[in-house]
């Protein structure tokens, strides 16, 4: 079973966020890779199949759906609330990552939570080379995995470990993130790069603060949707988009 099938089949519980997984949760486990669809009044099977990137036959042929091959595709007699199995079905994830937050307009991040910054800032520019933001250099939990909507790495450590700026730059987000990241800092490095530091227990630097490579910016924690102390660390570039930090950390 592919992990993305678990996410797609449990949006009401996980909301496409792997960090929402918790011990003793009750989850839907699809019988096959794909997704589950809760039928709504007025839907058609052709449109549903197109949405998930499969054929109508894929849905009709799955025996657990109990659908006749002669069913009316545009107005099928399916009761609202019926769960339809969509073998091989895929859809776009809800994106919980922070958007690009420019120094010139950091308030675009106001949709993320009260940690957004409202002014225009200038300050240090990074070198374009990065250091580890944590004392330990090993994983704790999720690795880089776009397939499961995880566009960063979870770095191991203990509550209270110092988190440092991976490169010089200016803080463009500092505080609570409503999407499950807890206390977050985003640094714009002024050269196309941005880094994000999530689940902090303490935030040391506020909006507009200039930081240098290695500057302490906060303490490791487990705020937001988190099952234990770690740092969720993301990197993005104006040209490359979100990138795998393993390819840029020493």
C-alpha cells in the first residue's frame, strides 16, 4: 500500500498532512492503491473518473463498488454518502507548505497565521551555501517525500536544542503557523533562496531581523502537529521551487 493512498483515503482526519498521523487513530485503509470518493448528489461517474485520472471502467470493474456495467454514467442511482473505491486514482494534495515570502511583500503570508510580517525589509544576503541548522544531522520521522506531500526533512534532536540560521538573510515570517507547523521562522536569503524552520518551542528572532549563518534563531520543540521534538526544515528557490535539503546541506 502506497502511503499517499492512506492520505487520500483519510482527508477528513489527516487533511493531506502526514504530520497529522497520531497513535491510536482510526483510519480508512483502502483495499487497493488509489483513493476513496464519497458520493455527492448530482455527480456523474465520467466526471469523477476524469478528476482522479482513471477510466470509468476502472471504477465499474472494482467488485467492491457493486456498480452495474449498464449504469447511467451521467445520473447513476448512487446514494449520497456512498464510499466509492477508485483504483489507481490520484489527486492533487492540499499544500500546507509556506508560499514564497518576498522581502518586498512579506504580508502575502498572512493566510498562514499570526506570524506573518507586514513591512518591507532589507538586510543581509546569503552566500548560497548552507550549514545544518541543528546540532544533530540525522532524520527523526519523515524524509523528503513529495509523493506524500512532505516537502522537507524532519531532523532529530531534543527539546531545547539550538536552531541556527542555515545561511544569512532576513526573517520574513516569525511565529505561529495555522497549518500545523506550530512556531515557524522563514528566512529570505536575498539571493533566490528561502529556508523554513518549524515546530519550534521558542522563537528568538522577529520580523525583519537580520541574521547571519549560524545565528541562533530559536529552540527545537514539538509545537503544532508533531508527535515529538524535531525540526521540520524546508528549502525553496525562486527558479528550482521546493528542493530536497539533502542535496544542499554539507
